[in-house]
């Protein structure tokens, strides 16, 4: 089989032009050497990246020298890096993979490569399918290795190992053999020499048919991703906070596995799905946190709010005149002998400067906070005050207070403390305005 024609077709499908700067990951093994030959013979603008992990001593150095020689013959740029990993670690392959891809990304940024090409092929896709099947993966995992993942391209996934080998032998291509691939120390090698090998021997078309089924799973996964995107787009969103009605929440969990894709978008794990399913039975205020969002029930809806750990953030206000723009925008100034006028604008606070002790402190309200609302004879918990104002939970979460020597002088944008109110004949007035939350 002549692989060059279908390779060119695949590169066109991936949107790769002949002058697109490409970085090819080449280990020296048969797969990556064939990929390099195909890319060069197809007339692409390529360079090679080779990682030496020093895991096989002199053999690793010989791999590096071999790849360097191939690049010299092709007259193409060659990049190499020694990246060491601890052989005693159980996850040595994962660590090595992360190091390798991080280095590829650095090379792309530094040298202007648009894509990285790797030599994963059909047999790799089948092995990954069995690995993820063993782990109990859903559709996303069972679709195995994607053809494109951001700037990582795998243009020879369509070819089997035997097809690559036949091409290499017919083209008299030399490559390096990695003896460690024959060992069964790692799960992938156990799969390769065990169940994957046994499966392929069931019939001549076993691997091709399984690869076709994996492609069907890829299409199904794409459908659910698109449907999840439509569902998320239909939600009410304000300043990055999503609201889901009870009706849509019930629909989401009745439309499995759509709920998985939606909840994963918001950063929730699969082991949280069952608890989230029963969220509809919870009382208002119950919370659960994912990696990116936290969710809580607010009356007859569910609110998904980005996680922002600003609960302990304290902004000192040191001078009598000034402005801040984050986390909220406030502007303040101090005036002397200003005529006293009653104020009804909640976003504007007139405070008795003589009662304030600098630095003032701007922070989020906390459970247990108390103040004396203007016009009231006694203290009140801030939490109760916010409830009386009929604020939603998202609105409560965005509420700040201004504090003087441990005493709240203003629940920002709502009510000042009676002890700090402006009075007639005071010497100075501290005016602070909430411009933007």
C-alpha cells in the first residue's frame, strides 16, 4: 500500500499547507521515522524534536545520534533535549509524557511552529481503547486517541502498524528498535502483547472493524459535546454566573449521558454526579464545589458560580482620599465643613470622619458579622439584613463591607452603620461612592 497519497489527503483534511511550519516528534522508532519520511516526501516544512530520557543508557544516546543523522540527510532542523525522570516512579510514563509535551510547546512558542505531529497509529488507538475500557471510561475515553488535540496532530492514526512496517521495508527505511517495548512492565505493553494481540488474531478484519467502531464513538462523543454546548448556551448567564431552572435541571439528569458533558464543563467529577442528581431535593443554600465552579440552590433555580477565593481578601484604605478598581470600584474623598444633607442613595455613604479610624478595611462579609443599620436602635446580623433585603445567594456572595477598627461602618451599596452616620456640625465628612461591583 502506498501511504503517501492517503497521508497527503489527511493533511489537507487537517488544514495543513505545505508551508505550514511543523514540528515532528521523532524517537527513532519505526513509527516516527515513517511519519518523518511521509512528511518530507509530501513536501511539508518540517523540523524534528527528539527527547533523550537516558532510560536505556548508551541505547538512548544511540537513538539520539541516529535521529540527528536522519535530519542531516534530509537537511532539516534537529532539536534535542535531555529530560531525566526517576525510573523508580510508578507513573514514569506519565511524567515522561508531560515533560516531553511541555518541551514541544516551548519549542513551538520559541520557533514559530504551528503544529506538533506525533506518530500514533491505529494499533495505538486500539491499545488505548482497551486501557480505557479496563478503567471503566465513558464515551470520551473509549473514543481513544483524538486525531487533533489543540496543536497536536496525529495524521497516521488511519494506518495500522503492519501497514507502516510494509511501507518502511518497501522503501528501505532504517529505524531503531526499542527493546523495552517487548517487556510487560507497563500496562500498555501488557495490553499490546496480551488482549490486543489476541483480539487482532480473531479475524483479519478485527482491528479494522474495532477502529471503525471507535470512530463511531468519536462521532457520538462529538454529538454530545455539541448538544452540551447548545444546552449551556441556553442557560441564563450574568457576569459569568449561570442559572439553571428546575425544569432544565430535571431534563439534564433525564438525558443521560448529556449531564456528564455539561457537568464536566463546569469542572465536576464523575464521582460527584450522583450527589448532584439529588441536589434538586435539597434546601436553598446547599453548596457543592467542582474544580472550576461551585453550585448551590437558590429558591427555584440552581446557580453555578465561578470559584473565586476572595473571602479572605482584605483591602486597606489608608488615605482620606482615593480610589480602588478591584475587587469592586470605590471612590472616596474627605471634605471639611460640608453642610449636612440627608442621603437616600444606597451607593453613596456619608460618614462622620471623626468617628473613623484609619486604615479602613474593605472585605467580603462573613458569618457572624453584626452592625447597627441606620435608623435602628440595636445590632443586626449582616446575614439577616441581607435576607431581609431579599437578595439572591449570588448577590449575597458579592456583598462587601467597609470596616473601621473592627466595626462595620457600611454594608457597601446598602446601608451605613448608625454609629458612623453624618451629623450636623461635624468637622469633616468622609464620602465614599460605589461605582461598580
